[in-house]
C-alpha cells in the first residue's frame, strides 16, 4: 500500500512539474498532444487547446514521437522515466496506442490492418480508425468482422517485461516496446484475460 501511495505522489509531482512548464497544449486532429516543446507546435493550426499535457492525455491524446513526460519535466528525478523501482503501472509504457510515424493510424489501427484477411473499412475518408475487417481469433478460430470486438493484446505482457528488465529502460524504449507490431496480437474482446494468458503460454 505504501508503495502505491508513494507512486501516486511521484506521478503527481511529475505532472505538476510538466504543468508548470507546458503552457497551452495543442491536440491535433490526429490526436497528438503538442506542447510548446514539440517541433510541430507552430505548424499545428487546426487543434483543440488544453491547459496541460495531462488534460490532453486524459481524453485519449498521445505525445508525438521523441517527447515523453520525462523530457517535458526537464529531467526531474520524479519523472516517469526514472521511477523504475516502483510497482508496474501500464502508464510506464505510455498512455495508450501511439502514432509513431504520424500518419494518423495508431499502433492499434496498424495491427488491425496488418492482420485482417480482407481490406479494412475506416470510420472516415482520412483512414485513421478501423471499423470493420475480417479477423480470425488465434485461440478459438472465430471470425470477427467488427473492430470494436477486437482487443490488441501483447504477446509478451508488459507486466512480465517490466519485472524482467523493462523497469530499467527509458520511457521512450518502453513506449516503443508497447507499440511494436511484432508484439501485438489482435484477439476477440470477449475472450477472458485468463484464457489470453493460457493461449500466449502455448504460443511462446
């Protein structure tokens, strides 16, 4: 319990430091949160403004490639990149799926596109969010056509990686690992987490 409380305090301090330095944050139409430190900040004209980085992340935004909470806190020792002795938290591997190449398709969308046995259909003409396709469950053989019925699982679980060395990685390296297409496996969302773990044990 003390470890969890300590973690919450450290994260709060990190976010407070980021807030003090951030200024107006621009969330682009592709969902990227651009603080003034971003090289795309001045180039981003169509955006939703936020007072802090955390406010942008809380609504599903993502940091652009090359930026992390650690870098935005000016190397503060309490930043997410340096709390490697604390209990595993999903946020240590980034806030959700990232769009590392900036093409508006995050790593979830790219995993769905790569694994669909037919051309996928997108929510809009921009081709960012996948809505339908044809996926075959690796565990049950079920055919799934709605992307909303698909979860993207990690073949090597993030918690497992954390306990076996990822806690010592930089924040940037952990985010790359969490979004690496080689480690992403589309599975049916109704399949229980226990079954996921059993299935992955058989695949490894």
